[in-house]
C-alpha cells in the first residue's frame, strides 16, 4: 500500500493508550519510569506523548528537559560527568519540579549511577528509554532496586496502524491493512515511507542496526557470521520448538561450526536486542515450566521478513507470531502450552486473568478437530479461543472462534 503522508509528526497523533494508561498512575511518583523496546519500536513517540500529558496538566515547557542520545548534538553528554553537569545546570534554572526525558540512555557511560543522583539532588520526575532488555540487569538492578518501574514497548499493532490511516484519511480496506502488516510489520517509521522499496530499505537498515550496534558491538561478538546465521535460522523457523542442542546440530549440518554453549550465549544476546523473543513451554497439568525446548518469535514481522533466508512463506506461523505480539502488547505474559502429548499454542496470563489460544491459517475439517479438540481436553473454566483467517464463526462448546482481523481490531481485551 502506498502512503502519502505530509508530516512525520502525524505519528505522534496516534495515542499509544496501551502504554499511556499504564504509565499515567506513575506520573509524579518517586519512581524512575523505564521504557524498554526494540530499536525504532515507537519509544520516542511514547515519550513525546507523556510530555504532552504533562503539558496538558499545566507543567511549564521550560521544566521539561529532553535529551535524545542518538542525536550527535548530545554526543558529549555520553560522559557521565558531562551528563550530570548539563542536566543539573538546566534543572537549577527551572522554577519548581523538573521532568527529565532521556531517550536511548544506554549510550551514557555509567548512567546507572547518574540517574539515581538526580532523584537525590533535586525535585524531579524521570523517564528513560533503552533498546536492550538487559538495561535493568546486573549492577543497575542493584543501584536502582525498588526505585523504578519498567514498561515494555512493542511496535505498532494492527489497531494502531488502522488509527494512523484514519487520522491521515488514507484509503484502505481491513484486508489490505492486514496483508500490509503481515508483510512489513509495525515499526512506526515505515508507515510514512512512500513506496515498498523505501520500506524494505528502511527495514533492512534497522535490522542491520540491531545486529551491528545493539548486539555485535555491545557484546564484542567476534563471529558475526554465526550470529547472523543463527538469527536467520530462528526467524526462518518462528513458532517451531527447539532446544539449543537441536539448533546447534542444524547449524552444523549447514556447515556452520558452533557449540551448544555458544548457541545459548548468542540467543541470550539476540533476546536482549529484542529482535527475537522466546516463549517458554508450560506444562498445563503439572503447572511448571519445561526447560527442554522453547519457541522463538520475531520482535517485528517486517524485520523477520527482510531477514528470511528462504523464500518459503508459512502463513500459519506468521499468524501465530502476530497473535503472540498482540497478546504481549496487551500486557499478557505468553507461554506455549503442553497438555500430555498435545500442544496449546499460547497460554496467556495477566494478573488473575488466564486464557488459552489456538492459531490456524484455515480451519479445515482435520484442523477443526485438532485445534478445538486440544482446547476441549483442558479441564478448567478459563476462556479458550481459536483464531484463524476464516470469516465464518465456528465457535463450539464454549470455545470462541475469532477471525484474526476481527481479533486484532476488536476493542475488547479478551
């Protein structure tokens, strides 16, 4: 679909209420707000919307200090002492409480020691973003224990993309919107690019940035070839169960020398860059996590598609990945379920809520028996859903069938 959007700032008009509703209760609370997400997933947009909420509440503009550490303009502030001095000088000139917004804070050396100092030295409310899931691990977790609250920010989901089209009065059908999403994913910036070539070039550049900057450079990984082959393999096989040993064997058979320990180490780094997400396997009867095999999903469908080593299109697995990301964005903890020898695609938790989901491309007669049958074997009263591309409602025995587009665009939080 070709877009004709005049101003990139129109993306800020899409209110990311999935996250704003979670963050609002913590505004002006003495907790550092940490937004973590894949590179270019919309964290900067969300920061600007939090700033707008503050302005609407009457906070003076001069009391808001914003620094984007991906800008060359702030290169000198990557030094912890320069960073502290710059912010302190601006804060002391403000009248009253200041609000600190630091985008991609991981660029600042020893930032974990500077941020807590701001809390002590003057009256402030702090918001930071980062593109690494391990931002709050190790020494930082110790320094800031009990002093922060974190939020995982995901790329746009289909309902947000639909809102973008409506705001900009762009023509679309729901089916076109969905096919476009399956192909190019939800990174916000791709929505304002004029043609498919531009979108693909952009996604390839983001993919390389995540691999090169967020993973290879940060962790000083020497075997770039192995890292890329491993990532391509996992993204090519989204939704398939693997162990580190089976992955190692597959890479060895393809001529890529490696070990199980190296595979585990590299997967950990790929997850930290959030280009890859692991879904643990959960024994529904035993109610425990199974350590033997996991499934992996792409952090963004568009990035997955530009990285694919093969030309094979597995629509079923794409739909599964889309549902996985949708449930994560709705705030659920998502696991893969095991029931005796049967598999339940997703077991989802949020607070006291729990539900089960099966995902299929098309519900053939055999598929209906399998997808509904597996759910019917679960002996509890939690909600159960089957999601597919079929437009005819096939709900039965208390199990709700959803057309996938209806599911993604439904305002109800199942």
